[in-house]
């Protein structure tokens, strides 16, 4: 799935075209800016409890995506609202499973429902669905993700929230869902971005309003650092 940006001038983005469809993925106008205040709590917690495994895997399951520190995630939700609260978000979209809890806690500040893309077929899921293919970097396998059409339509302004950004495959799959719905993508909020992988660059080059609360890098000795 290839996307290309167009109408991008003076740091404002006008749309994305997907090679897989004749539709334009509508995005909100925005001016990129750095966070007014960094999520130091998140960075400090990554330093304290995060583990770097072989292959560049950042393990934060003690506080973010297995066992969940609700006080920390509540602060993450507040920060996402600070960054995207003016976008008139009507739906928050994520992907199962790790993004669901984070999206739900953030959603209370936006007053918007959460929709999550399912990775497995279910008898409870209507046959009328949007689908897209997503490759999982950590699990090394391909998924078909599904969202019921009745939950996202052309009137929606969609914010995507997820726990990690590595190679960008999950975000591209979710962008494809938004595109199929004809909805407006207002941006993507990520807890931890792996700056040493290409996903963040790909998404930013598309002109999407991407906000990563912590961007981790690996130095020449394999130690974790943070991008300013």
C-alpha cells in the first residue's frame, strides 16, 4: 500500500492519495509543532522499567501494554487531548489489543467513542466491514484488520491512538480504513516511537499530524536515549 502527499505548502497538509483507491484520504489542516511540554513521566518510566531486547524491541509490559499503570496512562490521555483537543474529534480509532486501554482512557477527555480494528474474524462482527492488511513487526506475521462500516463514516473526524510506532505498518492499515470510510483523519497519537526505525519518518513525510510522546533512540553501544 503506497500513499503520497499532495497540496502540502507552508507546513499545512491538504490530503493523501492511496494507490489502492480513487478516494482521497481527507485530513485536517494543521501546522506541525513540537510538544509544549514533553511527557517526562513517560520517559522516566521507560528509563526505570523499560527493557531493550535484541532486534530493537522495547519492552514496556510492566506499565503500558500488559500490566497498565492507570495514573500514567491518564496523564498520557490528558497530553493527547492537549495536542488534539481542538480538532473536534468524533471517533478515536486504534487496533487490538495494546492500543485499546490507552485509547479508552484518552477518549474520556475527547468525549468521543473508541473504535478498535479487530485482527481476527468473529461471528459478532457484521459482514459489512472495512478491511486492510497489516504486518506486525514484533510478532512477525500478517493480519487482516476489520472495522464494521456502521462505526465510521464520511462525517467522522478520526484520531488514531496506539502504544507503539516502529515501521508504521499498523498506522498505514488504519489510514486505509479511514480512507475507505471517507472520513477525515485529524492525526495520530503515539505513546512510544522507535526513532531508530523508519515508521515515524514515513508517516511525517506523508504530512500526517503525528505526535509521539516519547521518541526512543539507540546509541552506538545499544543504550536507550530520547530524541529532543
